[in-house]
C-alpha cells in the first residue's frame, strides 16, 4: 500500500513564504506531483519532480528527496489568491494511476 | 494542451434514481481514465480506473454495482451512480492521461457536484 501525508491546515500572511510538506511511502517511485485546487474546481498542475533537488518556477518551488520519501512545496510572496488546497500526488499501481495525499488547506491572511 | 470535459457540472437527483456523469478527452485519446470522489475539505480519493474496451478496476471498498463505469470509446468514460442515496452526495472528478505529455500528462475534468435529496 501507500501512505501520503500532509499537514491538514496552514495559515500564512500575505507577502510571506510558506512551506507545505509531503511525506510518502510507496512501493516503487515514478515522480511526485503538486496540484493546487480551489474549492469546487478541478486540481491544476503546479510541479512534477522525479529527481532529487529543488525546482523553481516563479513564486512556486518544489523540492524532492527520494531517499527520505519527502517533498515540499514552497510558495513565496504569498497572495490572497493563493488560498486554496495543495495536494501532493504520486503515481501508483505500476505508475499509471495517481494517488493523492491528504491535502493541505492553506489560508492566506492580511 | 490536453483538455478533459466533464458533464454535468452540477446535478440534483431524488433518492433511488440513477445519475450518469460523462468524462470526455477532447483533443487526445485516453485508453485509461480515472474517477475520483472528494468530500468537503478532503483530498481526492481514487474510486476506479476506467479501461477502454474492458472492465474497470475498482479500488478497495468501492462498490462496483453502485458505481457503474463504462469506457466504450477512446474519448469517453461514464460513471453512473445507481440507486443514489444522500450519502452519495459528493464532488466527483474524472482524470485522463495524455501519454504524449509524459509525466505531465494527468488532466482533470472540472468536476460534478452531485446532491441527492
């Protein structure tokens, strides 16, 4: 089986930096995804990491350590519109189906 | 880029009736599609993998007779919630994978909000 864990909720201030962690235990590894989801909408793709290290993409960066089964999503210069749910996900079942973590509800405050 | 269309976006039905949700890949062929269920403020829970031309593969604990999946073509999968009850009320999301996009290929529909009254 697989376990993919994230903190349930986080609160941060506009303009600040926040790090959302994800730990996973899977049989086999085929990369790790991060998605953003606003309530009642489809998840939107943020990043995909398959190798160790940090990948930066504008205000969002994603880090992966395969040996530790650990990833984080770093959001800089937070904006109110960043208030959303952030989901990490890994391909499972031979790398075909996508299994999601527990999700982190981020609230950005003034 | 790859687009997945899901219909309807919202549906209200009476207890005991059945509801069909459609998921279409608009500009690519998808031999495999995925159906998720999401409760309020919770993550996406994979229900089943829909396979074109063959039976769907259901996750543990998901009733296959309750949630009927049909994947009759390379661009269409349907989920039918049979004999719906209020506890089936949820947000259902489909996903398809465009294999030409490699690791970035999971595309999601816009979801269906089902309310059973």
